[in-house]
C-alpha cells in the first residue's frame, strides 16, 4: 500500500505535466531546409476556461514571412521593419475565438534563411480575460517557444536533375540518329531492288 501511495502522486504529476506540455503553442514542421519556401502551421490550444482571442507570432531571424492562409472568423495583420520584412504577425478573432477544450491551426508560408540555424517562434497567446501567455522560453521551460531546425539542403536533387537532362539529351541524339538512319534505309533498299532487277534482266537477255 505504501508503494501505491508513493506511485499515485508520481503518475498524477506525469499526467499533469503531459497535459500542460500538450497545451503548448507549437509550429510545424520541426525541421526544414535552408533557402526553402516552407509551409508552416501554428497550432494554438486553449489551456484555460476562457477563450483565446488573439495569437501573435514573432518571425525568427532570417525567416521571411511571405503569405498566409485566411481563416474564417479571424483577421490577419502584421508589423514590418524598415525594409518591409514582416517582424511579427497576428491572427485575431472576429467572433468567439478558440473555446476551452478546442484548438485552432493557422497556416503561413515563409522563406528559410540560406544558412543553417534554429528558428525560434516566440508566440503570445491572448485570452478573453485579458491575460497573456508568452511562449518565449527555452526548451524544457514551462512556456517554451517552438523551434524549427533549419538544416543544410541536399544537392542530390540538383545532381539528379542535371543527370536527367543529360540522359534526355543523349536519348534525343540517339533518336535523331535513328530517325536519320531509318529515313534513308527505304531509299537504299529501293535502289538495291532496282539494281538487282536490272542485273536479272541483263542475265536473262544474255541467255536468249
């Protein structure tokens, strides 16, 4: 019985931790490649008994936000720097918002930096009661930001494309050569047939 009394708080603690962890604002994919035009999705769950009415995301350094997917019942706005690049963007409800026990997904397109890095998505979740949860902490903290690992892209695709083009060119040359040979072959055969006919006629006349 003492063992069970010790294990019950442990299991409850793990359950509560898992519940809190699953309620984090997250951005996927967790990994992408340098220079890619990536489609990102931010998932916003509600961890309180009041609705979430707004979510603001700060663009990680080097990631250029290009476009977003409209969501019914939500309006989009952004803040840009002097160069016209998006510093942060916001989805704000025009209705009830995200209710308790629900979640909402927002999709946008960003161009990744050319160098490998870890893109940290700082998020600010606004609730109807005026409270704000800042998802800006490091991994392992109570309110961590989501991170996308930007890794160097593979050049195999480029090599494959180059090899494919070379194979196509080789095939085209072979087909062209075949077409030329195929086009002249009937003429050669016709000429030989005429020549053989003349020889046969000549031999027949000599026998007479």
